[in-house]
C-alpha cells in the first residue's frame, strides 16, 4: 500500500465521526490535521516518519489511535505506543483506548506491556523468605531484616489474589533495594522450567501480547527490547507501526539507557561475593566436576579483578576532581575527561581489570548453561533438583559482570585517537563511599536511528513540546529523525484571554546567586498571595533550600510543600487535599515538577519560574555535547543551550493551562529574558500569553477563562 485507499479513508473518517457523536464533541481542527498527517505518513513511501508537535488540548492520543489502528490492521502490523511514563501508559490503557473502542465503532484488542523488572519474580520472593536458602545462595542477611515485612506482605497479597505482582499496583510503596531483590532479568529466569511459571506475573502479561492489535509500552521497555534486536518482548520493529508519545523525553532516555557505569570499591567487594557464590554452588550441587573446575578457575580471576579495581582506585585518586554545582543527588565531586579521552594511567588500569572480568563473565555464562542443562535432566549431578534455585543469583552476577565489563572495556579503548573519542561523555564521580566511572553516548540520535527509525514500518514522534525556538532541528538531531517530516499544530486555547506572563522589575542578575536568592525570597510571599494555588520551579536544590531557610518564619510556609520533604506523590496528595478544602497550597520543587505533573483548574493558578532553565554548567554530558559542537565549528550556546532552555521553559509554563476552563498567570523571576539577546527568542517560543513586563507587571489575580465550547478532548 503506497497511498490511502478510499475505503481506508472512509473507515478512519467514520470512526472519528462516530466517536465525536458518542461523546457530544465537535471536531477540533488540530485533531483532524494530526489524524491526516499520521495516516499519510503510515502508508507513504519510506522513510515513513513524522514528528508532530501538537499543543495541549489537541487530543493527541485519540488522533494517533484513530489514524494508526485501521492502517495497522489493514497492513497486518501491530501498533506499538510508547509513552515516557508508566502513568501515561496506564491512562492510555485504562481510559483512552476503552473510550475509543466504545465510541468509534473500531474493533481492536489492546494490552499493556511493561518490562520484566516491573513484575514480581515469585521464585525469588520464595527464596528470599526461606532462611535456609539465604545462606546457600549467598544473599544478604541484613536485607532480610530490613525488608522482610514488606516481602511477607507481598507474598500474602499475591497468594490470596489481592495483588497481581506488578510494581505499579503495589499501593504501599517499596524501596528500590527491596524490590530489586524480588524481581529478575532474562539471565536469571528459568522461563517454562521455573516451578512458579504458571503463577508468573510477567509471563501472564506477556502471553496477552501475541494477539493484540495495539500494545502500549513505555520508552524504557522499547529501548530494552530493541537493544536486544527487537521481537524479544514487543513485536519486531519491521512488523510495527511505532508511536512515541512524550517524544521529547526519548533522547535523554536513550542516553541513560545506553550509559555505562561501575563503582570501583563495590566491584572489588563483589569479586569476593562471586568467588564465594561459585564455591558454595559447587558444594551444594554435590561437587560435580564441571562446577568444581569453574569454581577453582574463578578464584584467581576474582583476586586479579580485586587487584585491578584497587589499581583503578589509586589511579582515580590522582584525578583533578572538582565540586559539583548546585548540590542535590549524585557524587559530590566530578572529574570529566575532555573529548572523552581518559588519562593513560586509567586506560591501562581499566584494561588490566577488564581482562580477568572477561574471564569471570565467560565462566558465569558457562555456569548458567550448565544449570539450564541440569534443569533439563541432561547432566548426571547429585543434586539436580537444586539447579533451579541457583539460576537467579548466578544470572544476577552474570548481569553485573557484563555491565562492569562493558564499562571497563570502554575505558580501556578511550585513549587518544580512539574511534569513540568525542562521541562519548566520560567522567569519574567521587562521593564519601566510592568512586564511579561513567561513559554515556552524547549522540542518542545515532542509536535511535539504528534501533528504531530505520527498522520500524512507520514511526510517529509526538509531544506538546518538540520544537525549540519554533524549529524542529534540535529535536531531529537528538532523536535521529533527520529524514522525518515536521508538523506543528497549535493549541486551541485562547491564551491571551486566559493567561498572563509577568516578568517583574528585578535588580539582581541570576548569575549573582546570592543576591538573586535574596530578591526571590523577598518577592515570593507577595507573588504567592496573588492566587490560592501555585507551582514554584527552581533550577537548583541549593537555591531552593536557601529560599526555604530565608522564609522559615514567614506565614506563607504553612501552605508551602517543598520537594524533598516527602515523596512526590505524598506532596501532590497533600496539595490536592488542601485545595479541595479551600485552603491555599503552594508546591515548590525542581525540574521533575516542571512536567508530568497535571494540576488542572484550581490546583494550579500560578506558575512561578525562578530562573531560566539553562543546563547546570558542570553537567558532564552537556559539557561534552558543547565540546563536540565547538569542534565542529558551531556555537554551542546559541545552537544547543538556548534551544534546550527554550524547550524546558515551554514545558514549565505548560503546567498552567491544562484544559478549556483553565486560567491563571506565569511569573518569571529572571530579568535576562528582557535584557539578553536571546531573551526575545525565548519569549517568542512560548504560547501567546498576555505579557506584563517590568513596572507594568501586575499584582492583581490572573485573567478568567473564556468558554471555548465542548470540543474534542
């Protein structure tokens, strides 16, 4: 099929008309445009790629589903929708697709897909709660004491059917360390040979994927599946029409997904654990000759790895570390390697440590193969029945060996003239506990083109924020979509009549952090008093905490919820309760509150952006990206830093107007938007809010909404 047939056009149009009528909506121009662009892209000549920036209120989910589902069915392809967050993933499956199936007349099956790591491994839960098995498998007694209560509650709720084994449906919350102990990856999974296979939440969910017309995944699962070649959990790329929702997240997700890291001290200690694991395994399995041989061979390799990690630690100790800017999570000190070129001493030490680790990795792989053969009954071992119990801990060790090996081999090749020079960001991070070595790709577009766009039948990338400074170039570069068509669809909201953007008169330049912080603390109480609810967005923990300290005795603090005081979900719930009760409430946080937080109506009448969201000046990846741009004769500030800040600013301001009935104000406490050359470009990238600058900036409450009619959502 090279074009839309009349029959397929009619099917899409009839489905849209039926859905509109069933919901009492009238057609929205932007939604119609989006449906048409996607339909044409999915059946056109390759490359069948389109990127669509559709403003808030367009109704993106309905548009891409109505366009792509009939075409996927006609072409015998699977529609794979990937969102950035599990929250949107579940919204699509639990609300949007059922609504579409009910109202459009389209008949299709859909299913939710999550990665293996979001499902309980019943086998590991059983093992970890069996005290005798703990010592056999070399698992931590301390961990049992710390998390046994939640593990036992999981076992009870799963056993009596009150819980389905998915992390996202475990309402009580669980620490990452506790959850990692009761889930697994493909290396530690016995699949059909597992004694708990019939009860396995992951395989129950996976079985539902086979006959589905629509699979709703997330970016992480998509990247994991395609990194293994595709078709492992999701359908093969070639048989898929791919829709990436919240696509502005995809490049950063890709960088993190393909980044490598290793902790030096922890890896040395882990070598002892591997040695003990191999010896205990051989003993418990009745000392078969194959395992005895491997265990004896691993002992000197583990000692060599320990020595290698100690040598790496000594070499890293001589690096010129510098304090991180802004505080917050992560190492307290960082040493970045310019152009990705690692010091020669570190390169040599990494190579020496990588050699024994490669042999450890191979030995653990051999143990896994032997255990699987033992489970099949193909080996004459004394204690075959115990082979299944050992697969998970050996698989966990093999996964770590492979990950650390990849990092060490990357560093061993990171000398002057290496093929990856300038293409990888490499740095060391030092905290009180350990030293980390990290390597991260700085051109995620190449990876995405290789794993996604060049292979899928058709691809759609969409979000409310894809363009930077009104252009797609920056997103296309980072997402690997150089051959895609870019389409910009405006929001239907009447921004000039429902929202005002205010930039008040300020004396301090934000680069003077101390003076700017003092001025923000002085202005904030008056600004918060303008509306009963607000979202205040900082760019650094250090400044946010300084403002909180300055306002510690102010009455406004009674209604303020600062990020870090409680979990994000707890802060949001408290905020909603206060607003519902008619009490003032102000959420105050950093970038994680600038998107993915939906506060419609009275839950957010005022967004206060404390500082333009430029990247942290000492972020190693951003520094490496700028370095590469300079080597190409480009201006990294104007071509990268400003566009990226524009995108983040649009996302932050997008927290205000969420639906037709919304209204409110945005206040920007950064005078550079008025005084610097790039300021006009940043302002012009925002929706057409009514503007008040300097002395004109109003202190009265924001404008009220103008009804727009009941249009398609």
